[in-house]
């Protein structure tokens, strides 16, 4: 590949491992690719406030956050979508009626009630997640008994659902789109609820149009269900070796796992470094 590329990178399971660490080989791959003139963009389900300094210090020129609901280019916000009031309220009633643990992911923190807060923390601790990674992953918490009542809500995260992801998706469509959560150790009773028609590929297109680069000159790397549209939209979609089977099946290329220098080897194979 001779032309300069834009590489969209997922965070959890792609840049950051289960221990919350960024492998040294990943840091080196990003540094060398940037030195060769290629652009690096975060493309994550995380909201902007959950993308901490250590990640940004790698030298990203853009962010697609909240699974496409937020887009930033060179430090400037260029797109931001929020769940409307009607659907914040109806989703809240659905989640409460069916006994979910959940939080609304807003642009400055997660909004949730006390029951969900305690339940979510217990779930993550049971997976063996460290306190430092838990704090970085969840970020700022706003406790309220009306978690729907925040007009800056971008998406919803839920756990311990009484139904599999497919049913939650069917129940909340068409305004919402639901996918399995992309955190290691979770089952199909945990998921992400986003605005229908807005996903990582949406954010990628907005970013590329803003910077004037064609989609054939972009590469996407991911591992989870919310990466599927991203991998299919990119000129080259790369699945991590630790990705789910359905993600690997829809990628153009499968690299090694995150713990086996997967990003570095992918960048080598794609002649980015």
C-alpha cells in the first residue's frame, strides 16, 4: 500500500487488553505508522470522557466515539447525536419493567441509579477486572433515580437482561439498534443500545468526508460485535485474533491476538510500517 492511509482502531480488545494495558508492540506500531504518514483514529463504543490521556498520547488525529454518535477531528467536535427525550423515557420504562441493570452513556459520564451502579461494579469485579481499569472503563458516574432524564445521552449499556440480545434488539427497534457488548467475559445478556442508523461506520464516513479521504484508503481494526459495520465499511477490515468468530468471518484479514502483537503484525502485513 503506497498511499497514506487512515487507520480506525477499536479500543477494548484491540488497543487495550483485558488487564487494561496497551501492549508495547501496539504503541510502537502506531508510532511507526504515524511516522510513515498514516493517520490514526480511535473508533470505539466509549464516549469521549472515557478516552483517557494514555490513549490520546499515542497520537490519534481523530475520534469516533459512542459507537458513531460522536466524531472529532484534530480536537474539533464535528458531529454529535443524542437519544431524543421520547425514546430515553420509553427505553427507561422497558429496562425498569424487565429488571435490567443499565446506564445511559452521556457525553460527560454514565447516568444510572444506585441499584445499577452496585450491580455493574459487582459484575466487573467478578470478571477479575482491577479497580484502576474499572475506573477508567466506567469513568464519571451521575447517580439519579431518573437516569433517562439527561438530554446528552448518546447510548445505553445494559447487563443481566432477562432476554438475549436478539430479543432486546427486536423489542427496541427501529429507533434503537442493539448489539452484544464488546467486553471480554460478558454473555449475550449484556449489550449496547445505540440510535438506529448510527454506528461506527457512520462516524467513519463523517470523519473521512471532513478530512477529504476516500473510504478505500481507510483500514479498520476491531474484535467485537459493534465493529462489524466498521470492518465492512473500510477499504480493508482487520479482525483481531481474539475477535469473535462472526467478526473474523466478515473481515478481509485476521491478524494475531492482542497478546500476540496483533496490531504490529497487521501493520506489517499492510505495509504501514
